[in-house]
């Protein structure tokens, strides 16, 4: 399934520590990309737009898809890239919303490594905000849809332990060390 072995997704429900983990990986010298959905939500809030997951999920999903493809097009060398969510997340959110999923979304899922890191719901660190208004109960439900979607798409889903951010960084490095020498060309 995998075409690009150096593109790793960190996913999970809202408030599970994905963004903090990604920022820590970037500080370690890895390449990383901010969560596209947060960027779009900020843009839409700024202009008073309605391409928001709680207003027009289909338009929001399409905007995420297009921006994620642009993210991927910038990953052309052999460095390791980490993404705060990936294209399969769009599918999971659309499934949760009961929407029809365009085939192009499925086709683009091959553009990542088969290994995906899944952050489980963690009430101790969960915080919602203007870009993430979901409750902890919503976060649990979203997590289930995400896990099911990645599993159905035949990704190898590795659940992150509920440990410190440095511990999670080391966990990822340890998990990938068998795959290739992750530290040689961050």
C-alpha cells in the first residue's frame, strides 16, 4: 500500500496530545506539519466563513483535502516527515458525519507510511478551545472512528502510551528504529 515510507501520521481524537508531540519532534530536528484543520478553522473564523466542521463538514473536508495534498507535495526528499493528522482523518470525520466519501480521498491515503501513531483519549490532558470545541465524550467517539478508519485502510496502527511528551517522542523513535535509521537524516 505505501508509496512514501518517510511520511508518518500522528492522529487521534481532539485534545489527545498530537500537536504537542509534533512540536517536540520538530524540536528534535524532524520535519513536521501543523494540523490542517486548525489552520482552516482559524482562517474561516477570521473571515466569518462557514467551511467549519460544525457548519459545513463537506466543504471543510474538501478544503482540508486540498491543503493536505499541498503539504504532501512539499515532501519530496528522503527526510522523515510527521503530520498532525492525515488524509484518512478526513474519511473518519466524514463517516462520523454520515457523508458520502469521494473516491479521491481513498486514493490519496497511499501517500503515507503504513505505520500510524494513534493518540488515545486522555482526560488528564484534554482541553477544548475555539478551534477544538468538542467535549471529551466527542473526542472519544472521534477516536473510535479514526481508529476504525485507519484499520480498515490497512494501516499499522500503533497506539501511543499515556506518558510524557519526551517519553512519547522516544516511543516513536524506538518504534521506527527497526524500520530504518530514523536519526541519520532527520
